[in-house]
């Protein structure tokens, strides 16, 4: 039992289904653990093809009596590698095959039966699911891309009690009757074209997440959304006025679509709200528009001159369409993570960025001169991401001594000198056009990760700190680095080669 638990824990730590199966196939005992591990996506389309190949019907409800053995590795078959390569984005080792039982004709006899998700795309897949798969599969999320005649009523009886998330992606725009959805559902996505009014008690009373994807644009009446809902995503076309009764009182997360241009009156948003994406909203905030409970705010279209009446509780702010000078005091002092707009290239003053900010993204266009006597970066900053256009000198001692991660993009190609980088720095990412030398004392002792781009070629004079553990360079530079490493070898340094441009 002890060994069983260890194998299970190791397998669950691996990144994807292919790696899990590769690990479990190392011996017969570990392979038996596959039935207790939850994999990612059930390969329904492969099962249909395999059963069609061996003339196994998808419409029968008769349970097969074929017995299988757990088996040992069969190096001649690529059964699992074929279907996992279709369902997992991670590249598959094509030369590695997987364990099969003595009779691999029916994949349902050999597959693991605990999965996170399953998607139904065709009538054949639907038939196989309702007649065979639903009774043996433990799956948390199910997505219907295909429905019989577009009718949701035909699928509800086949939703397993183990399934807590339902997405009806296409072809569904029928009115839903009361108490229609199973009560155990916690997530419902009504799909791309749904645009019918709801009624009270139509949605499950235990529902936690409700998603309207695209067409839905009907004023939300009181009681339509259960009080249990914590996450609400309104459709891309939703533009109806919202009222306090439109929302459940315990709502935590709200996302408005890009078409939402209607003014929100003060007090409409529930006081429980913690995370909000304002979508197309572009009205100046008044006192009380945003609840004081809010911690994360995303402003895709906001373009007013001032950022007034932001909650004092705000810790994460992402501004995507604002290009006016941020004066000291405009932003709440509680801000810890700040994303400036892509086009922001205004002069920043000392204290424009709150002192408690620990993560700062400067935006694509920012390219202001850094003056030593006027430090714009907060004193406790840990992560700094410069934009594509930034290409200014960094004076020695300018960056805060708390900085641990610094990232430059393709525009940066200004010489770094001793003292330009703080001693606290752990990770440094130089863009693809950085071609300046990295001589002695430029890189601080304590640096752990360094990433170089395609234009960096001065490996002969490269001086790496002894603390460095990971070096990322383009694959095209492998030969140049090999010559360098022969002169200055390091037993602890791991070199990672990347294809393309960094």
C-alpha cells in the first residue's frame, strides 16, 4: 500500500498525460495505479475510430465480457501514444509505445477511467458516450459541441453525478424549464448562441460559476442567478443595464464583455466582489461605483484623464487603454501588482507607483529616460518587466536592491555596466536584440537564471557568476557556447537551448 501511494503521488506531480503514462509503464505494478489517477482529456474520438476499425458498435448497451490482464510492455504497439498525441499539446516521444493487454481491439478495456474532461464533437461520439462511456467513466467536466437536433433535453439524463461542470458550446438556444439542470452541477456554460430569458430556479441552486459566452443580451431579472453563484461571466454582446438585483449577494468574480458600455450606478456591484474585468466600460468612476472589497481590477477600455475613486483595498490593477500622466496619489497605496497600458509613455514621478508595489509591467511603448535623482520604481519592487521599446541606460544604483526578476524585450540594446543590476537579482532576461558585452562584474553574484537572445554573440568575453544555475540561449548558438564552455566549465550550470528567437 505504501509503494502504491508513492507511485500515485509521483504520477500526479507530472505535467501531462503522456509523462504520467510513460512513468506508470516502467513496471507492471506501477501500471495498475493508472485506474486511480486522474488524467486530463478522455480520447473519445480515438475510441470511436478504434471501435469502428474492429466493427465494435457504439450503440449497444451490452457490457463486454472480454477479460483483460494488466500486461507487460509491448514494444511493438503505439496504442496509447497515438491517442495521447491527439489530445495533449506536449510533444510525444514517437519512439515510445505503451503497455497493452492481450486484446487491444476495444480501447475502453484498457484506458484509465478517471479524467478531468471529455468533449463530444460528433453523433458517433455522442452515441458511444451515452451507451458505453458514461457508465464507466469518472469525469469532472463535459463539453458538448454536438447535440441531437440541437436539443439539450436529450443530454441531461446522461450527465453523470460525478460530473460537476457542463458546457453546451454550440447549437443550443432553447428556453430552459424549471429545475431542469441536475442539482450537482457547479459550473454551467450556456454556449455561443444562447439568448433566451431564464426563470427563477432554472439553474442549479448549488451553482458556483455561470458563463454566457457570446449572444446573450437580455436584462437579468431578480432570481435568475442563484445566490450560490460566485463567478459570473457576461457575454461579449451583453450591453443591458445592470442593477443590484441582477447579481447574487455572494458574487466574488465578475467579467463584463467588450460590448458593455452602460454606466454602472454607485451601489450596483455587490460588496462581496473581489475580482472584476470591466470589459468595454469607459465611464468615469464615481464614489461607490466600485466596492471596497475589490482586490483585482482589469480596465481594458478605460481612457479617462483620472483614475479616481479606486478602492483602497485594491492590490492588482491592469490598465490597458490609459495614456495620461499618473500623478503621485492617483493610485491606491495598497497596489502590489501593476500593469501599465501598452501605449503608456508618459513621464513617471517619484511615488507615482505606490511603495508597496512588488510587480510592475511597464507596457510596450514605455521609453523614458531614467534619471538617478528621480527614481520612479518603488523601493520594495521584486519583479520588473520592461516593454518592447525600452532602450535606455540604467544608471548604477538606480534599480531597487529588492529586485529579483528583471526582463527586457526586443528593443533593449543599451550597455549594462557594473552596478546597473542590483545584487538582489535572481533572474535576468535579455531580449533578442541585446548584443552588448557582459564583462566581469556586470552580472551580479547571486544570479540564478540568465536568458540571452539571438543577437548576443560575444561568448569569448562572457563572464558568468558562479551562482548561475540555468542559462538559456538560442539553439543556433550551441557551437559558440561549446567553445566557451571548454574554457570555463561549470559542473552545476544547466544550459537550455531554445529554437527560434528569444
